[in-house]
C-alpha cells in the first residue's frame, strides 16, 4: 500500500462514506405489534446498530476526510504548488472548518482550546439510523406498506438504511446535516486533487 497515493486515499474515503448506507433494509427493520383498546397497532422502527456502532461509522468517515488535508498539502508541494492552497480552501469553507474542528475535538478535547477553525465549537447530535426512501436521482420513488402479516412491502426503488446526524454549534443551532458535511468536504478535496494532478 502506497500511503502517499492520494487517489487510493480518496477511494478509501469514498468507501467509508458509502458505509453510511445499507441496501439490506429488511435486517434493520423492527416491527412490533401493540395491543390497544381499538385493536392491534403496529410500531415500525429502523436500525439495529448500537449507538457506538453508528458513532464509529461517522467518525471513520470524518477522520478519513480530515486526513486528506496533510496529504494534499504534501502532494501540492511535491508538484511545485503552494501548499497553502489547502489552508486557503479551509479558511473559505465552513464545512471544512467544522470537519477539522470535529476531528480535532475527537482527538484532543471538547471544546477545543487551541486552533479553532470554525469558532462554532461544533458537536454531533441525533446520530441514528433511518430508512431513506427513494433513490439518488430525481424521480426515483419508493413506496412502503405494511402487509397483514406485519412485513414491510416495498415497491419502486429499494430503500436504504442510512446513518443520519445533525451538526450543530455549541448552542445547539443546526449548522447542516452529516451527509451535507461529508459530501461537500469530499467534493472540495476531490476538486483540489484533480486540479493539481494529485489524483492520477
């Protein structure tokens, strides 16, 4: 394994990002019948992973994304470019600033006492698994019903179990959701890598 191979790092990061989703929604579906005065009701919840498993998947993605920072700087310098291009990108992107702060808080302490990039003291809230209906393209539709036997019946595009979370500032105000943070940070690193020939 070449630790300096940026393309390989981007591919591994993308693989960890994709681990947020699971196509096998049936194994994550919890159906419980509830007796009420009016008859029998059904409770339908999703997600079998423990809180620790969900958080581990989130931080795997965040650490993989953050580790690209120094590798991109090294590649830029090796290719004759100013490595501060990476720092400038971070300084102009709240998403990258929050990413760096989250990972540094995980490595060191919360709230950070040194080198805060976002000045938001970001935290992760409401980390959980959820059912995502529909696909990734406009017009993709899923429809789910519960059969008489209590099983989930899906028509259309198969749903996915996804990891969701809110990224908030220290006062609890929502900054953005986890998937937005991850997707934007990855696209910014990928753009730099391609522009400066680091992903060949």
